[in-house]
């Protein structure tokens, strides 16, 4: 099983619609580690690591998000493996 990490920024109506919590729950259901947070420009940023299939499933889900979200764009890329929080966490911007 190949492990990979994903960095993504989700743009659209993604704050105030349970996007972070829904991302956390979905990532946990896939067994992924990582974090998700709101950014000042109203987008949502996340880092997730785990098996490639789980990462690809999360990446596909981000394009839709939870029911109340309206995703305009997802900017994502695979990055070097990192040690990330497990279970998946909702964090605040530093």
C-alpha cells in the first residue's frame, strides 16, 4: 500500500457550512491523518496523509463537500510524506 500526502485549498462557499467537520469525519472514515482549517480569504486548507486510494477518495469528495457547501475550485497537489495528527484534526490558523 503506497502512502501519499495531499495538500489542498478549497475555494467557494466553504466556511460556515460544516466543511471542516465534514472533512474531518470523512478523512477519519478513510483512516487518514492530517488537519483542516479555515483561511482568512474564506477558503479551506487541508493536509492529509494515508494510503493512495483513501487520499484519492478524499480529493474527489472535496470537489463536492457537504450538502450546504458550494465548491468553486479545488487546488490540490501531492506533497512529500509528513507526520500529521491522527486522528484527523480541525485546527485554527496560527
